[in-house]
């Protein structure tokens, strides 16, 4: 029995990982019609990748 592949590749998540919010928006534009939840998750990953460096930069300040 063959299984038909549906949706998009997980490689789309590399865009928001490397390009933050801009990559998340590009991913959303590319995949939201066939897989809306994956598009939304891409934007969320992009937002997290934008905020995380600032958060990690200020943690050492709190403990000094």
C-alpha cells in the first residue's frame, strides 16, 4: 500500500529559523493555502526566533 504525501516538507521551517519574522512571512505565503496550520506555526517560529536573542542577552544582566 502506498501512502500519498500530503502537505509540505518540514524544510520550510528553515526559513523562519534563519530569517526570523521575514522567513516566517515568506513561509506563510508559500504554504498557507494547502496547510494553514503549518503557515501559522511558521510565523510563530519566526516571532520566537526574533525575540529569543534579546531574551537570552538580558538573562545574564539579571544575575549579575
